[in-house]
């Protein structure tokens, strides 16, 4: 029986083009998102780098890059590409659907909390609202992910 070789695992990961392309695209998408926030006149907040929501969707960019890289590596007829494509569709649907609805509901709840606070009925903090994406944010993220994956691969 072989023991786990941590150095060997890191070496294998460092040579995994699909993983590296996907990770690079995610970092680029998150960086673009930060630049968009700064351009809109908001001061820098490190939480933006690891946060969700905003333009472009780094979720969409990452899974689009993963899917594209799998297709380029194994062929677009392969099972691995199909698996990545289905994973991408579910992720993008969730990013612009369920998570966006959650954010909208949080906005309504925050308004209710503020109203109750001003009437001295409750004391509670705000619920995070910015958790999902608009369809255009997902589309832009997807195009970014596909384009960068082709360029980087």
C-alpha cells in the first residue's frame, strides 16, 4: 500500500492544465469585478475578491472555462465534457436563478427589519443581499470564461 505523497499531489496539480486554466479564469473574473466596483466609485473591499454576485459572474466564468478546457483536452464528444457542461448549466442556472431570488428576498427582509427597528420593535442586523447574478452577468461571465480558456489553453 502506498502512502499519500503531498509533494507529489501538489506537483500533479501544478501540471493540471484544466485546473490551472479554470483557476486563472476565476481570478481574472473576480479581479474584473473589483475593477468594476472601484470604477463605480466604491472604495476597495477585500471581501469583493471572495464574495459572490456582481459583474461578471465568476461562477459562470469558472465553469465555462472548466467546460471549455475539458472539451479541448478530451474532445467535445467525451463524457468528461458532458459532465462539465451539465455542471456548468446547473451552476449558471443557480447563480442567476435561485441565488438571485435569495438576494431579492433578503432585500425585502432588510426593509422590513429597518421599518421594525425605527418603530423600536426589533433590533437585528442586515441580511446579505448581494448573492446572485442577473442573466447578463452570467452571460458575460460565460463568454469571458470560454474566451480566456481558449486563449490560455
